[in-house]
C-alpha cells in the first residue's frame, strides 16, 4: 500500500454516536484538473455520483487552453467523456492567461459563458511553462475582465529565487504583495486566490474586500509538510505547510467565512510518475471529495459548516444559482459500513513502463472512512 | 537519468583558468553511514582512494550498535569489507545512546577507543526507532562521557508535533534549547551537532564555547528545499532548508570557523526505495566527496578553506593527529577531463523488486565535475 497519512492521525477520535449526518444540495468544486486524453476519459465519468455537480475546470492542458475556441472544444470533450450519466454536470471553463489573450477575447469568452482566466506563475506547477512573469502587461486584459465580471483565478506563488530567498515554503506568502496590488488596482475584479495554504494568505484575504476569495482544497485541510517530505503522494503545489498554517485554514472554514470555499485542485498523476526520481505535484481527491470532507469536518466538530463550504459560498461568489433540487446526505456509520478508498484507479487506454497498467493513487488510498453517502434527485 | 539539481544551477560559473588546484593531507569524514551486509560490502571498499582516510561511523544498524562489544565486532567487519587496500583506513566507532548504556560501559568504550555516543531523537530518521525521548535520564551517562572525554554526537531534531507546530522545517531550530541546556549542564562535554542545516543553529553554535561543534555535509552546502520537494534523491534528514540557511552554512565555512567541519552523513539507500511511495532519508556522497567539495568551494571562491574544513578542524576537535604523510591534490581541469559521477552504483549480493539489481543513485548522478584528484603516499 502506498505510504500516506493515516486518517486517524491528525484528528481527534470521532464521537461514538452513529446518528450524525448532514444533508445538502449537490456541491460545487470551484477548481479542478480533469486532464485530457485517456486520463480525462477515466476521471470524468467518475465525477457522476460524487455529490458534486459543478466544476470550474483548469486550462493547463498540453497545449494550454488559451482562447475561447479551445475552451469550447474542451468543454465539448468533457461532456463526451461524461456520457449520458453525466449530462447534468456543469463544466465551467477557464482560459490560461497568456500574452495572446486580448480584451476582445475576454469579452467574447464572457459571452460564451467562460467563467474565469487562470494565471500561473511560470514554471511553478504542472504544465505552467506558459505562465506569466509579470502582471503589468496584462492590465488591459484585467480591465476588460473587471468590466465583464470575469473571474481572475490566481495560482499565487512566486517562482523559486535564490537571491530573494524564495522557496516552495514561502512562495505563497511572497506572492501576497502582488495580490494586494491587483486588488488595489482592480477593486471590482473578482479574484480567487486558489488552493490557499498559509496563515498569511488566509489572514490577508479575510481582511480584503468582498471581491477577493480563496479556494481551499480537501488535502490542504488534512496535510502538512510532514505528509510530503519523502512522500510523493502527498506532494502538491502549493506544498502543504506547517501545523499552524493548517490550523489557520481549518479555523477560517470553521468560522463559516463566505469567501473561503471548496476548490479541490484534484489532479491525477500516474503512480509510476509519482513514485519516481521526480514526482509531479498534485493529489487526486475527485473520487470521494465529500466523504473526505465530512470525515474531517466531523472530527474537527464543524460538520454543520460543510454545506456552506462545499455548496453555497463558492456558488455565491461566482454568481451561480444554488440547485433547486437534489440532495446529498452524508451519514456517520460504523467503519465496517464505511467507504473504502481504492488503492488505485486504473487508467484505461494508457500504458506505463514495461507495459504495466497506468494507475492513479487516490488520496488516503486503501483507508476506510466511516461514512456513507446517499444522493437523491 | 534521475532528476537531481544541476551542478551549474546554484553557483556562479567557474573561472576559465585551469591552473587552480589545492593540495592537502588525507581528509576526515566525521559522520558517515557505512551500513551492514551487502550494502556495506559494496560501499566500504569504495572508500579507498577517495582521499578520506578517517571515518566516524554511525551506529544506526539493525539492531543498533548499543555497546562496546557490538561496536568492536562492527569495526572488525568494516576492516574485513575494506580489504587489504583499505587496511590503513581509520574507522572510529560510535555507540547508539539507549537506556541500556551505563556509565561503566562509557568508560569501557573509551578504553576500547570508541569515539562517541550518538543520540537520535525517536523516529526522526533511518533506524531511529530506538532513539531517545528526553535527555534527563542520561545525565549519569553524560557525566561519565564528560569525565572520559567521549564525544556526544547529536542528531539535533525534535520529533514532529502538531500541538507545538514542529515539522521537519523547524525541527532543528526547536532542538537548540536542548543543545543549550546540555552545554550549560556539561560545559566540558564535547558535543557535535551533526549535519547542521539552519542559520539558527549555525549562529548559536558559533556563539558557544569551544566544546560545541557542528558537522556540515556536502549536500547541505549544495541543496535547499527546492531540491527535495518531489525529488526523493535530494531528501535527507534534517531536510535541506532555505537559501538563507544554505548561505549561513556556506558563510560559516568560508569564515574558516574551526568548529564547523566535514561530516558527510553519506547514507546509501536503494534506488527502488528512494523512488517509491515512501522515500527513506539520506544522500550518498561517499564516492566523490572531495571533488564535490572542491567544485563548490571553487565556485564560491573559497577553495583555500577546503583543507581546514575537510582535514584539520574535525581532527582537531576530536583530538586526532593530522596525518604526517599522504597528499590529496584536486585540480580544476576542462570538463572533458573531469570526474563523471556514475548514474548508479550497483550493490552486489542484493536483489530488488522483480529480481532487478539493487542500485544506489549517487549525489549529482551522471554529472561531470571539472576536477581531477590525485593521491600520493
């Protein structure tokens, strides 16, 4: 079994009561990587039945999704992969911020229903070689986005820099001056600082105006640096930080702050790539996102915060309607009736080294969460 | 090729001159892991001809070396593995601090020529399950060590602790209060804070009395967290920290401080274990320790500090005589005449998964250092 954290490690024992449950509308994942090719063909159908019906899909494909036409084609592919069972899923598309993007293209994208523009600092994560180095050149684009009500999705990390002592550890904290400047210069531009990991960023965004929000991943609510030091299946970007940082994330979620909401950043990578000399960054949480959250929220004694975090706040910030039908119920059950996370998900149509199957190791692989999930329409 | 840092990445370009060289007596490695069984049988003979003739050998075997008899038997094994060509190597032995160790055993160890007692906090690194949790119980042992002139070798890290926000990142800094207390309570006990990684520790030890020193590894002079985030071959304990921390290590060495000296902490691990879901901590630098150092010291314009760092200061602190014969000359040469680090070292007599050979990936595997090394007797 792949080495991963034990779900029982970070948290207090669950109460003995089995009567605990929570019911909410279908949830929304405001930040997810669904990939392309055989990986997408494997992952996308599995989104059906997870209790999440709305996805803001990241554009870091090869090549990146840099215009409206590419986004429309990718969205069409996503619905094809989703199949009949997934026809009611909502795939909200994003475009990769690049020098080719014009204000006119932003306006066209808005008309076509594209939700946001994603900015990657160059080289910091998977397929970010086309990322930006400075924001100054993008001010006309940002102006158009502000006017059109298009969201700016920020991967908020500065690249490694020896002279400035920037590493993966402080890359997010060092980015915050850029966020402050963008917010000051475009106060009506809605900005999402994606996959927040630090107390510094939580405190800053909480103090900012109503147009700035954060997505929070499942895994950053669980993990710290202890879970990726030598452990590739816990390695992602931004890296999970300290216990104090994790506490800040948990506490802002516990407070029910409406500008901190779920974006899983779920990002499948082949196991053979993760277990190699150079592990790619990313964790795969898309199979069971809500049971992961219910388990942790319950152990942290904040289960009632789950509907706001996973369903309501993100939709409200994005201006999306809440579903008027459908319900997801998560119920705490004896562990023998719980949900066992598979050891691996096999990717059909891909072949690994020496002809072996390509597998993805899900977050908390092989562990059993003492929860059951029921969906109703 | 395994992903590792590029030697050209962290440092300024080398001067064009080819006349640069440095000559010194055979060096001393005041902290090394030579293992047991087939791994030791592979590694130990390769120490011959590396320009290092003196090794302080760590006791974290399975089972750990916890008394004088075990240390003597292990030393005998080391000479057997070293063979005729290695009969002049000096293996200085250490004992693993454990509740079984008595003041009488300390005195016996001293009489038998054992150099030091190694303390591992429980669970922080390879084979440290027998490590200590508190120093109080060991005061009688430390008193005997102080009286006998035995060295205390400290793995200076606190175990991970969520309540105290201790992670691998601050585990060394948080340990320093223990070091201060030990030094205050045993001012004449010689203490080596092994494999120092942080500015905090460098500054503290530099400010302390003459009985406290640090070993500095090859790899911590090269690496930062950027080199182990997702990169198992750069992962060790203590983990490499920030650029500022690395600068502190480089600058204390540049200053020629006599209480900061070479201890490689070289620790071979099978490649299949490193490239797995749970990478063990440790880098293997024993094949070419002096070329690694000459290359870096030259690029940092501090090559004249190499003899002090690698030969003199450690021996002086340990009270070992400098060799009266033998010379190691390192000469900067065109890269095509340089030393190419092998991609892997094959371990004879071990079989890996699916019957594959067991290999160890050396530090900077596959890269060429523009240096040649000549030894004379």
